[in-house]
């Protein structure tokens, strides 16, 4: 029987996926083999059902395992990392296009926010920023607050279509970047967001655009580090 081991708490879904990949590579799991039931996997890996399902979903998205209706999950391929490498080529292309689109949209959002943001909305941005600062000091993830900040910024445009566009784009980018949160400098992120808020509060169009462009330069640097990481082809 395949030997699963308890995983560490950080990035649990990735650890789940990595163990399945390892067992396939070592020949303990072969194409056509059925994975153990969900309850058994949770016990052996020491993870919640949510983390387990996220890890298995990632493997399914890459076509490494497949679900058979009413019959569980089965191993589909015997060379998982080769499959992941091919999938990452498409991810890189898509991510480049998503960031391009987001930059164009958010620069326009920033322009409108300078003109239209109410004092209450500026305060809401500052409140979110305070939460980010607090979590940064405590060494906690502020991925949720980062996403909230940019969605609140979108609402400051008072243009619902722009809000919907950001809702469509933002989750993909944020999830991909924060999946490698160790490459993110919290103090730098807080500083960049502070500059954006202060520009809007001053009704400073040029300053706000400059801050947003610097934010995207920083984002591209982080994405470049993720792509060049030696573990980029792994979960």
C-alpha cells in the first residue's frame, strides 16, 4: 500500500499534491490506480478535507488524476512533472496577459478614484491598510486584506463595470502570487499601498498613477522571481 505521511501546516494543499506526485514517481501509484477514500487520505496526511480537496483539485486541473463518477479518483499519468511543466507554459502566458489587463484597468480605476472617492471610502482603504500593517508586524499573511484593498479601490471608481472586471481578474493573480508568499516583502507591499491611498486622499492624479505603476513594477518583479524559482514546476 502507498505510504502517505502527515504534512506540515504551511501550504497544505501543495504538500498533499506533492506527496501524490512522489508516490506516482516512485511507482507506488500507477496509472489506473484508485486513490484511497477521502477519509483515509485525511487521516494519513493529517489534513482537513478542505486542504485535501484543494490539493487533489490542483492535480485534477493538471490532468494528473481524474474523477470517475461514483467511483472515486484515479491516477491518470505516470510522468506528473512533465505534465505540470507543459501546463505551466500556458499559466505563464495567461498570467502575463492577466497582469497587463489588470494594470490597464487599475490605472483607470486610480484616475477615477482620485476624482470620485468619498472621504468614507478613503477611510475604508486606510482601515484595510492598517490591518495589512498589523498582520505584517505579526508575520501573518495579509493576502485577504490585499485583495480587499484592491476591490475597495475599484469601488472608489464608482463604475460598476470596472468593479466586475476586477472581480474577474484579481483572484487568479492574487492566488498565484500569494501561493509563493515567501517571495513577498510585506513592508514593501504595505509601503506601495500606503502611497496609493495617500495619492487618492490628496486628489493627486500624477502621484496616484506613479504609485500604481510602481506597484505593478514590484508585482512583475515578484512574478519573475516565482517563474525563475527552482521549484516552479512543483506544487
